[in-house]
C-alpha cells in the first residue's frame, strides 16, 4: 500500500491501459498501411508513373546562391499568414461578440445574436465570394485581405460561443465576490473570471484553430497563393497528382498535429491543480 493506493491492484490497470493504447496505435498503423497500399495498387492499375524523386525540389533546393525555398514551402508561408492573421482577428471578434451577448445592452445582445446566426448558417464558400467579389471592390480589399477578414469573421462567430460558455462556467459566487470588494466589471473579467475561464476554453479553442488552418484552403477558389493553390498549380504543370496531393496532405497533418500537441502541453501548464 502506497499513499492509500494498492500498487498490486494498480499494475493490472496500467497494463490494460498500455495494452489498449498499443492496440489503438497498431490498428491505426494497419488502417493507414491498407489505405496507402490501396492507393498504390489503384495507381499501378492506372499505369501511373510515380515521380517522388521530383518532390524535394518543390520543397527546397540548393543553388549557387544557397538555400532556396520551394513553391510548396512558399505556399505554406502564405497559409501561415492567413491562419495567424485570421485567428487573431477571430479571437478579437469572438470576444467582442461574447461580451456583447453577456452585457446588459439589448441592442448589443440582438446584434451579436443576429451576426452569429447569419455567419454560422452561411456556407464558408459563399462568404469567401461575398467578401471578395462584393465587399472587396467596395472597400478596396485585395485577395489576401478579403481572405483574412472572411476567415476571421466566420471563425470569430464560432469562437464567441466558446468564450461565452467559458465565461458562464465560472461560478456566480466568483462574480459576487469580485463585486463585494468593489471591483468594476472590467476588472472582474480581467482578474477573476478570465483566469478561471481560459483553461476551460483551451481545448475547444485548439479545435477551432485547427479547423481554421484547414479552412484556409478554401480561399484557393479566389486564387490566393496558399498551399492548396500552389499544389493545384503544380499538378497542372507536372501532372503529378498523387505525389503533390499526398505531400500537401502530410504538410497539413504535421501542422495540425503540432498545433494540437503544443496547445495540449500549454493546457497542462495552466490547468489548475
């Protein structure tokens, strides 16, 4: 007995958990191997000529001038610009909408709710066209600006519900305690409510950030030179459909997994003991 826990009883549980994890990893590897084999076999039946040896030059090259970024990495850079800019805007829009919903202002609640319902029930593709082809000429937005604004506003509406749920999850006694010591509403949010709500918000915020990175691919319809657009252009030039799309998929997978693991580590650091 150690610390009130029977270690002999804990060992079988640990082995079962490890066994279940090992089985899940093995099953995942088996499924992925089957999918890769199916794709390879299908391509062979089509008489497809694999050209994986050409892929590295679209990632990076070394010339007499030194290291040169390839087209796919350049497209990835634009994906980062779109994703980071849109996420920062989404956080601002979402927080403002959430605070408006939670305020005592009737007009603020009504406008926030109307905007939320409009945006989350509108297909993102339609919003991209609306921001670029309708609002873009009116306000002088270029492709990149329209894309960032569209993604930021759309995901901001979704983030507003995460923020609102996180704030409402803080017990009412915390609000009352802050009010009893004379804190104004802004200070109550800053020093009492948000420090408790943020750890609860991190998991859904991570999911929304991952979704935003994937959503950035949709702006390829207005010819923004991000990763998907570059991949599509390369396919039209080289006809290496399988190699290019597999490479693009792996790049997106690496980004989203790194983001998920990074925020999971941050969540463990800020989680209250």
